[in-house]
């Protein structure tokens, strides 16, 4: 069903579960390293593999990071909590249970205010819990057409990721968002990512899975309120995909319900190429997991002085940081909201730090590079150009080496993998022509070819200079400095500019 038609008939209810891999040096319950990208099964030990007799020990840094996250999300920090065993079989989970927290999370009852485009005031998202757990390993299915287990000839298992510390942040149902549900979901995940980065507890690399979102969504008839049967789209790993997953599920579920069908409670997988979801497995209830307290780990009772010490050490929150930046940059509220919506604040900040002016940095990231990202169907952060490179191009424009047209060609070259900006300028021969004698040759030719225009300029019609400048720019393939050409044209004709 068309999205607008779906929203007319139904009210969506969102529930977002964000998994955060913590940037600890070692795993949640053992001393194995957590570095990304090692050779398969080289970062494992008897604890990771649940060999008989292996005993887990809780990572203190992971607990500290979880408490920081809870405090930053305005949560209550448990005075006493413990881990449980969540029983289910997956080939990439060698223990056949996941060590997680169930009814006693380390942080609960919090909230975060999120700025969403189209809203006059921040949207408050209530946090039900933030609990600690461990990640699973990874399966690699070989021989199928899509890398899925269906149709694969065999599977390989890599347990390097098994046991990496996770914090799962779970919202309460988010109601009343109507047609803005995709934007709210995206803005929430973006706000969490910014917060976690500021806390320095995770590298929040969505492309590497260190921050991933499960999107729970259900529909109820418009105006009736309540919750429908939900689906859970697993492991959505980009802000754009969060938006698309919500939008697709609203349309898909509305189509089924409008035809008199029923929604099946299940997990679903998001397909990046099509922006659709497909069935995973039936969604179990908590009873199906047969939780019971983990007998090999002692309970955690964070000392209150320690908690307050961590609270006092929290960094400036990203939204406060943005307010400071806005004041410093002199941007309007609308300009700042646009940057937030485009996920460009940090890019602009880093570009300014590299030497560009705020206006230059905003101009590049929100216009030309924003258009390039849209064309490629990727996020701004995924473009193959860095804030340092953008600042270098701004510096060339400021020095008169490039004009705007040439600068865009340099950006294109960097995006195409042709090297650093100065290398692109040299390889493509893009520097502005600053030799007056060369410009004068082109100017004389343009004036000779357009004597009527030359007469109008002599007569005081300075707007006519544009025709000569255009001819010179064409003759120099856009490499002339337009302001310098104008000055030379007027000097040649003896006209005061």
C-alpha cells in the first residue's frame, strides 16, 4: 500500500532496540581481544567457546561504560543486578545460551530528547532499559546466490566476535509519530550514535555492526490507539536503512491489514538493495527463552560513590555541544536543523577544525556533497572524501587557485579515487589561469568577436561585461578567474568599474 494511504488508515507504534558494541580492549567475560577484522577464530579461548570448566569473569570497563550510557540517558542505575542465561540455539553461539541481563538490567527508566525535522520542540523518547550482554559469533554461508543460509552448500563459523561486550538500549513504545515515524526513528538512532561517540564508549561504526538497530513496528487503526501485532526487523545498520525499514513495514503491514489479513509476530531481515523486509523466524516470547540466573557470575552492585564519580565525569552532551557550535558558527536554527537532519554536524565541525570557514564547510556538505550522497544512495559519512580534504579544497578556493566550478571538479576527482585534492588539480590541470597575458589574449579575441557588446560596455552598460566573461571562460575551459577577467575587460576598454 502507498505510504500516505497507509498513514491515513493506521497509526504506527515504534519500538527501537539498539545494540552497541563497547570499545573495551577485551571481551565481556574473558581476556580475548575485541579488535575488528582478525583472522577467523584467532581471538577465542575456552570461555568464548564454553568449554567444560571455563569460568567467566565480568569486564569492569564494560560495566563502567554501561553505567555511563545509563546516566547519559537519564536512567536510574540499579543498586543490584545480575546476569541471566537466555537459552536458544544458534550455530554462531557455541554456548547455546547468551549471557545477558533479563529482569534486572543495570540501567532503566530513562529518556532522551531528540530533535526531529518538522517538529518545533524536541521529541522525548522514553528508555525502558539499557542492559549488558555479549555478542554472538558470525556465520558465513558459502555457495548460495545471496550469502544466505538458504541455498548455501556449507557454512563457516567465526567466533572472534563471540563474547564482545554489548549494551542493548530498549525504548518504550513510541506513539503518535504518524507520518513522521521514519524520521523519528532515524533521528533517535542518530542522537544515540552522537551520544555514544561523545561518551567514548563505542566506535559506533554502523557499517561494521558496532551500532545496529532492531526496528519493532506495529499498526493500529487510525484514531483507536493501542498496539498491534509487531514485527522486529533485525540488525538495520545505517540511518538511511532505519528510515526505509520503518517506511516499508508501515506500507507492508497496512496492505495486509487492509485486505483483512493478520500480521505474524516474527523477526524480519532488511534488504538493502530493495529497501524491503523479508521473513526471518517466528518471534519467541520471554518464556520461550527459559531465562534463569547465570550461576557462574556474581551479582553486580555498583558502589554509589563510583556511580556519582562517573556522573561527574560525563562529557558535554552532543545537543549542548551543538548549541555551542551554532552560536560560534552564527547559524540560524533552521540552518542547524538542516545540518542535523543531514547528519552533517560533525563533518562540518571537523572541516572547520581543519581550517575552512563555517559557511564554506556548511556549503559543501549540505549542498554539493549532499547531492552526491543522494545520487550514490549513501550517507554523507560514507562518501570517499574527508573533512580534511574538503578544507584543503576550500583553502585552494580562498587562495585563488580554484574557482567554484573547478573546485567541484576537484571534489569529483577525490570522490572517484584519484587522490588528494592537490594531486587531482595537477592531474586534471584544473588550476585557475592567473597569467594576465594569457587572459588578455582570450579577452582581445572575445572583444573582437563581439564588437557590439564592446560598444555597449564603452557606453556604460557594465552588465554587458558578462557576455565577454562568458566567452573567456569558455575559451579557458572554466579556468579563468571571473573577477580578474572583468577587471581586465574594463581596463582594456578604458571604462571605470
